[in-house]
C-alpha cells in the first residue's frame, strides 16, 4: 500500500503524512494543493489503490463480493479552525473496535511536495 501511495504522491503531488489501518478500513492523512477537491483526492486514492492491488493480487477480485475493493462511501475531514494535524492523528488512532487493532504509520517519502499551510491537509477514510 505504501508503494502505491508513493506513486500517487509523485504523480498528483499529494503528501501522505500517516496511514491508519483497522481490520476493514483505512485512514489517510493527506496534504494536497488546493487544485484538488477533497472528494477528488478520495477518488484518486481509492481508484488507483484498487487497480494496483488487483493487479498485484488478482485473487482479491474473485474473493470480494461484486469485485469492488472499496465501498462507495467514505469520510473526509479537513484541517482548520483549531483542528490540526495532531488532532487528525489522534482521531485516526481512536478509530477501530480495539486500540490494539489500529496501527498508525508515519508516512514519509523523500522529496515530498511542500505546501504552505495546514489548511491543505485532509483525512480520507475509505
């Protein structure tokens, strides 16, 4: 997953700060230029990760009901109004039925794009 997100980062100039995983869902802390809407960022991440995971693990498509990796829905939060990166990371860690299940990975790619404010950060849950 990290390799796929690294490719997305390079192509779309997104900066992934953290990945949180639980048994059946994923949280991403993403920094993006204002050229992308939050829903577009979710669409980019979900479509590319699904295609690449099916390419690497073709048996997944057969195992999943309907052949869809991600559900249609999702949740997006943005940073601002007293809700910063630290709070986003805490939110990600607080998810899941057990604190022991949730894992938060710091995500760093060399030469990540830099953005000017925390207002460009978004949490995507798929």
